[in-house]
């Protein structure tokens, strides 16, 4: 959050995972489950999609996009 913006608000658009990171935290807090576990149980399994998804084994510190800026 301490980094300057890359361009002025409304000037351009850029993809960001921030919304999905926040969604994951909200789902975890509300459900008491990890985000992936919740999605697997309530979204993927009921639709028969588990054969199409692989769970990656990544440590949280390796998945944190801010890790390289510390």
C-alpha cells in the first residue's frame, strides 16, 4: 500500500488480483474454511469439476505477490 500508483485513477485500466485476495479472506473468515477448501466443497465438487482442477502445493510466502518487495 505504500507504493505510488502507476497511473492516475481513471487514466488506464490494469488487471489486479487484489479483489480476489480480499474475497479469499472474506470467505475464510465467514466460512471458517480455507478459500480453496470452501471453493472445492461448495463450487467445484457439486458441479463435478474436481477432475479439471489441481491443487498446487505452494507455501503462502511464495504465493504472496508482495514477497519480492520486502
